């Protein structure tokens, strides 16, 4: 509020007194107008929010404003939105700007708006000038927001690249470890090959021992059968007082019986030996298959690695190998019964969980 300039009493005129009176009335009415603007805004908001217009016979707030309050619908919402966005204190202390300017300022950056209101910038600006200022302010804000988002995205991308690089480094370490373990596998494969050789040698020794045992058993059985049958037949012939021709016939019967018994015994022994031999041979075949598969897989992997000129390419070779083994495993699991499938699927889940935990360390 500007102060009244004091003048000597001898210079006070009626016109001066009229000026002072008018100024005081302006200031009072200005304060009343500011208070009235605030109350108008608050009362319109209260009427709308609590639907008090229905008590006056209106179904809609807009109808009440235009027909009973004499305020255009758009203007009524301007009063309400200005009050809601600026608040009671700002609205009352800057009521002299008028509702149009104040409503425009609701779309401005709060910090710049507060500075402009504090230093009186908006008092000397027209509505069109304020509109242009707000437009520039909004464009600058949008540009700053865009640049901020761009910067944030670049930071996120850089962070993602760093994370990806770290993961790749960890994966390379893991693959290098697997290569090292693969070298240990060479020794394991050599050891398995030696075991196969030992089993083959043991099988040959057992076959030789079984042959000797078979021959000895056959001879023993032949002698025992010969003696037993001879005694039985002799006893029968003695009772019947057999002749020399009969003795020759008896001898033939003995030989035939011994031969038949020997063949039967040999057949049983050979059957048992064959069963043992087949089992040993099957075991050897399984070991040889494992050894052959491991060697082939190793050669294939080494060939692919030799053709890879970067660590990333080598990493992809191992990833492909893991994928192929994974697919082969589930093809086998699919042929199992439900109980076996659940068992092996559980094992695979534990393995993948361990791998995920390992990669996340």
C-alpha cells in the first residue's frame, strides 16, 4: 500500500482532501474485492462439491450458475480451478491481478510463478504477454523434461551395458573353468579306456579258465557216469547171466549214456558261460559307447572352438553344446514313465536353479 504524501496544513485544499478520501476508498474496496474474489471462488467450489444446488431445484451445477447465480459455466469453473491450483493465500494476496491472469498463472512453473508474484512482474504485463510467457515456460519445461528423460535413458542403457558386460565376463570365466575341467576329463577318459582294456583281459582269462573247468568237469562226469552205469548194467547182466555178446551191447549202452550225459552237462555249462560272457560284453560295449560319445563330443567342441576367433563366439559354442545336451536329455525323459519323469525333471530343476544362482553371484 503506497503512503499518502503529507503536505503543510496551509497548502491543504478541498481537492487534496477529496483525493485522499478517494484513495482510501479505493484501498478499502480493493481489499474488499480481494476478499470477495476469494469467497466467490470458495463458495462456488463448496456449492459444486456438496451439490447444494440440488436444494435450490437444479439438477446440474452448470444450470444453477447460469440461471440463478448469473455466472457463465466456463467462468464458474475458472474461479474454482484457480482457487484449487493457487490456494487461498496466493489468491487473496494477488487478487488485484484479476481472475483471468491468475487462472493463466496456474499453468506456469510454481517456482517461476512465485518469483514473478513476489517482485510484481505480472502486474505490468498484459494477458497476452502472460500467455506468451507461459507458452515459453511450458516449452522450456518440456525440453528440460525431454532432455532429462534422454539423460536418464542413456544412464540406464549405460548401466545395462555394464551389467551385460559383467555377466559376459562371468560367463567367460565359467566357460574357461569348464575348459579347464574338460582337460581333467581327458585324464578321466584315459582312465575309463584303461578299465575297458582291463575288463577285456579279465574276460579272456575267465573264458580260458571256464574252458579248462569245462574240460575237467566233463572228464570227471564221464568217469563217474561210466563207472556208475557199468556197475548198474553189470549187476543186471549178472542176474540174467548175460553172454559175451550181451556184454558188448552193454558196453555200447554205457558209452551212449555217458556221451549223452556229457553233452547235456556241457550244454548247461556253456549256457552259463555264455550268459556271463554276454553280460561282460554288454558292459564293455556300454563303456566303449560312453567313451566314443565323449571323445566325439570333445573333438566336435574343440573343432568349433578352433574356428571361433572371439571369446563371444567361443561362448556361443558352449551355449549351443549345452542346448543340444539339454534337448537330448528331455527327449530321453519323455520316453520314461511318469514317476521317472518327475524324478529327473526335479533333478534338472535343481541343476538349473543352481546355475541361475551361480550366474547371479
